[in-house]
C-alpha cells in the first residue's frame, strides 16, 4: 500500500506480527526478519505517519528471530525518529513478548496473555523402541557431544549440563532485553517476572510488563486525532493460500510443522 503525498488523513501503519516466530517447514511460514524486513521498511518509510504500530499475536518461537526482528524494529524507529506502539491481541508470550518489548509502549486487552519470559526445550525419548523392534541404531560422530540429546538413547548427565548452559545464555539475553526496554516501569523483582509464568493483560499492566489496557484504533485516535487511520500491513499470502484458504503450516507441506505450531498456541489455551 502506498501513501500519496496529497493524502491528508493521518495514517499510522500497523504491522501484523501474528504466528510462531521462526522458519516452519520448507516454506518458512513463521515470523522471520527475512520475511518481514521489507514490510518493516515500508511502515517506517511513511514520512507523514506520526508512529508505527505493532499488532502482536504470537506464542513465541525462535529466540534468534525474536532478537533480530526486535533489533531491526528499534533500528528503524531510531533512524526515522518514530515512536512504536505495540498492541497485544490474544497472546504475546515468550518470543512474542520479546517482539512487544521492541515498542516504546505496550497496550494489552484485559484478557490478553502476556509473559512466559524464559527458555524451553521440549522433545521425546524413545530409548527402548528400537530394541523392542529388533533394530540396531548406528550413529558415528567426530565429537562426544555431536549426538547430544539423541531421542533413541537414555539422557546423559553431561548432555543435560550442556543444554542448561545453552538455555542460560539465551535466558540472560531475553532478560536483558526486557530490562533494557521496560526499565523502571517493571514493578516486581526478577524472581517474580522471570520464572516463565504468564499473566492476563491487567496483571501485566500492574507488573509493568505492559503500559495500559487499550485497543489499537482507540489509542491512536486519542494520541493523534479522531481522523487518524490505522492501516494494517501484512505479507502477501502465496497464491495457493489465497485460492484455497490454506494457512502457512499447510503450505509448508509438513505435518511436523503444523503440530509444532499448534502445540505452541495450545500451551496458552488458544
């Protein structure tokens, strides 16, 4: 969408950050910097726009893509001198909250689910399956940790220690992002805020994880005038999705990607 120079109606571009963060399936259907960078640049390029809005509805996903997207949003905001307002819809949890923190202010619905500041690694173990089937597993590595967390062998203490070290590094980065962006607005100590739990919108405001309860259209009109228009931007959907109503996970062509995405949403009752 273009904004002609003669348009007089104030416009606030709104970027929809909906879905799991990271590449899902071979089509990469999740939220990634590669997939959203042009959209971000379009939104911040609107010279007459007084602000840019983020419409966040994500259960999380890749910490790296969360970090890259948040950093790019901040870089564009600083370059263009535009405030960023985040509006949480159903959920901004884990990486979804990381994205929301890229905004200068965070607004929520009273029933939004917010938080889950932590790191999770999930999987399955099948150490007895191959033995019962009479199948011999052959794995050859050049390093003792190369087969770490192999689901077909019992968990190893040294593997779990290495995993905890990885999680700790990501967790510390996540916490640093929240502290840097929310600062003195946080109203609880680390033990309460960073234990992985989630809160409803009103609780998030009380804790300083969000700034206020507010709906996107109402907030931008209050801030920038009753004639302002909130213009949502989104990535163009592939032809098959437009023609047959298929979502990203279905287009990816992998049952695993769809199951993974569904599990992330289901964690928050959605």
